[in-house]
C-alpha cells in the first residue's frame, strides 16, 4: 500500500513537472510575442500631408497625432507680453504651421495616449518639430526636451518673453483634456494601450 502511494505520488509529480514546463514555455512565448509587438508598434512610421490642430497636435485624415514630450498652449489660451494679452495658443499653432510649411510630415509612433491619439516625434523638411517648438518657446517641455526649454527661457523666446500659465495649469482652470506627463510609467502605459488596441 505504501509502495503504491509513493508510486502514485511520483507519477503525479512527473505530470506536474511537464505541466509546469508547458506553462513556462507558453509564458515565455507570450512575453516574447508581446515585446515584439510593442517594438513593432512603437516604431510605426506615420507620414503624409498633415493638418495642424494646435501647437502640439496634428491630424492625418481622421487620425489624431500628439507631439510627444511637449505641451503647447491650447488654442483658446491667452498669455501676457509687454503688458498686453495675446492669443498664445493661436500663435503656437501658427508657428507649427510655419515650420511645416505645406511639406509632408514624417512621424515615428511611440504609443497612444489615453484619448487614442498617436504619441509621435515628427519632422518636416529635416526639422525636428517637437524640439523646434520647445526651442522657440512655443511649447514647454512635457517629459522631454528640458535642455531646449532651458535655452528658450534663457533667451526669453516665445512664451518666456512674458507671463503664462503652463498649458497643463490652464486646462485645469479652464477645462480641457487632462494629460499625463509623456515620460516614465506613462510611456509604458502608452505602448501597452497601443498594443491592446491592435489585438
């Protein structure tokens, strides 16, 4: 009786070992597939003639793209310079339109934000649009481009020539989309959102 119990236990442990091995292989394959999909989606190329929505957003047909790592004033946002109020949101959008100058825009996708917009880094005519917007003081750093923001502030360029609420502060006060900083855990979540949206 004792021999049979030991034999049954041994046989059960043998099956369990195979089951554990099969589960481990499936888990590793799943992780490898997921990482491959994330890398593929994160590097998606998006290009074409785009419409400027505001200082940090573009549209390609019905597809919305959000310039990653920057935050520009909202279209309705007003700022102060030389003692006068001006439409800094309109100025920022106009500056981005000027950078593009009717050329095709080439973007590299880096996930989706919580609103389903592609988070992108874009260039037009060899100009890095994300960097250029911050460097000109037409947007603030939002998880990236801190060096460009410091240079713009030192030169009192764009927004830094006067007084303004950061776009994030303005949205809290006046209403608008609440956005996560485009860095750290938010970047991982953006990639996961894009992965899940394609499954």
